[in-house]
C-alpha cells in the first residue's frame, strides 16, 4: 500500500459516506437530528447535574434538610431529559439501521445485476468465490460505518455545543476543551492512516479465502477421489493463516487506539478538577459550574468513541467500496438494438466470415461462413479445439465476433433487442446446470407463459417424461443443488426440456446429449424435428451426425467443407478419420 493511498483513505472514506448520504438523505436527516438532539441533551444533563450539586445537595448539607418541592422539580427535569434521550436514541438507531440495510440491499442488487449484464469472458477472468465476496462481505464492509455515522455527527454537534457552553462558563476551563478536542481528531486521523493498509489487506484476504473455499467445495468429488484432502486442507490453511494474521494486525492496532480514545476525556476531567479547584478558590466559578464541566468531560468518553468507530471502519469501507465499484464500473457490456425478428417459425442462422479470439490469445475462428437453413439440422464436427463451442456461443450471442457477422433471419444479432434474442434462441451447453428447485421450477423458470402442459410437452420431446413420472412428486419433485438427485443423463434431458419449453426458433446443442445412451439420443434428435426449431448441434457420435441435414466440418478454426455426412465421408479423409475415431472411442466405452 503506497503512502499516498494510506494518507488519502480518510478523504476517500468521507466521499463514500457522502455518497451514502446523497443516496438516502431522509434517513440520514432523521438519524442525524436524533443524534444531535442526544448530544445536546448530554450537555443539558451535565448542567442539570451541576445545578443539583451546587444548588440542592451542597445547601442541603449546610442546612441539614432538603426542600421537597425543589427536589421534585429536579427529579421531573431529569426524568424529562431521560425521556427525550430515549426518543433521540430511537430516532438515531432507527434511521441509521434502515439507512445501512437499505444501502446494502441496493448495492447487492446492483452488483448482481452487473454480474448478469457482463459477458462470459469477464466472468472467466474472475473467480466465483471473489464474486461472491464482492456481493456479500465487500458490500457489507462498504457500508459498515453507516451505523455509527449519525452518532458521530451528533458527537461533533455535541463537541461544538460543549465548547460554546465551556466558554460561557469559564474561559480557563474552556481551554481544556480547546486542547482536548483537536487531540481527539488528530488521534483519529493518525489511526485512520495506519489502519488503512491493514484493513485493505484483510478485506482482500477475505475474498481470497472465499475463492479458495468455493473452489474446494466445488471440486470436492475430485479432492476425495484423488485422496487430496490433506493437501487441499494445507492449501486452504495457508490463506486462512494469512487472513488470521491480517485480522490480528487490525485488532492489535485497534486495541491500542481504543484505550487512548478512552483516556483523553479522563485526562480532561482531571485537568478540569485541578483548574476548577484553583478557579473556585479565586471565586471565578461556582461549585455547580465546576461539577457541570467535570461531569461533561466524564460523559464525553462514550460518545466521542463514535468518531473512532467511524474512522476505524473507514479503511475497511474504502476497501469494500473500491472492490464493489470495480464490478459496477467493469467494461464489456454487450449493447442490444431494438429490432425484432420478422415472421414466425424456424429461423435461418447465417455466419458470414466470422473470426474470433479470446482476450490475448491466438485466433480461435478464422473467416467462418455457413448457414443453418430454417427448419433444418446442421451438425458441427471437428477435433477438440477446432472452435465448435465458440460457434455455439456466437450463435446465441454470448460473445460477439472480432470480425464478420452472425445473423438470424437476416437481422444481425447485435441489432436484436435483448428480449427478442432470448425468445428466439436457446443454448443447451456441454455441462448442464440444474437449480435447487423442483422439476417444474427448473423448466418453467418463472416464465408466465409456460404452464404444466408446455412443461410436459417439453419433457416428452427431451425423452424425460418417463423418468419424471417415476419421481416421488413428479413435476413437484425437488432435485437438489445442481440436480444432485439426478443422473448426468437426466440432468442433460432436464436442461434440454428447459430450452424446448420456450419454443425457440433456433436451438443450439453443444454436445448436450453426451451423457445419454445412443438409443435415447437418437430418439431425442428425431423428436426435435417436431419442435419447430432450426437446430445447430455439436456432434460426435456417427448416429447423431447422420441425422443432420448438413454437416459443417471444422479444422483449426476454419470451415474445411460443408455437405451431407455421406458426401463428406467420401470426399474428406480427415473427416472420415475423425468420425471413425469417434466411433471407435464410443465402442470402447
């Protein structure tokens, strides 16, 4: 952490708080007024206590009796002040609590919306655990100072009010306050500068621990089957130890700061008593005034700590805020047009001299051109790494080409509206994803137009109706996180049914039936011809390839040949070798 960044953390933190105030001004005003009123009541209470000591207790000792009327009045005033303090505390805490929780909810939603808007290439560069940390602990850290902030504002009002009251009481005693209060601010500033790098490092380590933990949990099956539990525990332990050390460093500095903050008001109280005794002997002040000032310094200790709480949280707040802003300001948005697809029914997909490369990498696709005629099935065939999955992503616009164009029914994909594109296309990826929901919920995905009839029709097309009917509650059966209660083939068929339920005009299958046996796969592909969609399928099995109307043969990111399966077998030795290799691998299973 640079010295400049460390020194500037107070300014950056105050800008974060300013943003919070501008976002929730009404709640801040409610809490700040309540806190300021509380601070002024503390001053008033100090002078009431001084009055009681000077004008009730001392005369009572001298006279040997206490006036009941005067005592009742004092009790009534103290009870009244206490009641008002209760109201002010309620307003402060209610406003601050609502403000903090609303800001956290607002920014968790904003971060999540930003995640959904950013393209897959951005997500591939950021660990899932880090993204979870951004949306949870970083948002929480960014608004951690909000809870004590109104109290700190009220404390500042109280300090200014106390200085005025001190000068009205006695200028010599006021000098104690004039010396004490700047010392409090100087101590808070020094603490902020030293705490900043510690808090930022601790927040960074929280994200790292979250990322490593998520990776370990996600790969639990691999860890267990490979017998790497001890190694994974050691790897996780390294980061946990570093986080522990970072938090210990934070706690050590805070442990030094808190006693110093507590001691300054106590030193002020001692100074007031010493100077007050001298001023009392000189006749410059009364007993009531000395007691009022001393009591005021005594009760200052707790409210003044609110400033320390805010300053102590600012470095963590800045670290969380900057990590959240890194997500919210991330670039790579895919803009959408306003066009809609003409007509109805299956759509034609056209790739025109499309080239693509992943960030900083070599070309994945070079001048790829082919067409999926409306209502037909086109198979993509090629060796591993030839660009088949990239073409699948381009076809549904998960990514945009580096050059060339992809069009659906003559409309370039970037010109389509987001809803129009989502309604017209569906991708079933290599790895199926099933939500922790019911079968019905996984297929309908809260789409209002998809009722049980469409869900069951989609299940029949995906050859999933039989196994769903055999589940305990059929469509209402919960399938567990990531569909853990289902087999791999069942998960694939469920995700295929999800895509079919939307009745897409273009269906893209990226090796989406690899986990089902060939007989079921053939039944699925035959049924898909009834789905009313154009189909682009990444194919490996000879039976699947043979069902396609057209085959596009890819090699090293280029289209080598296009034609029927039988014509390519006869004219392309590389294609024939590849398909034969697939068949042999399938037979060896």
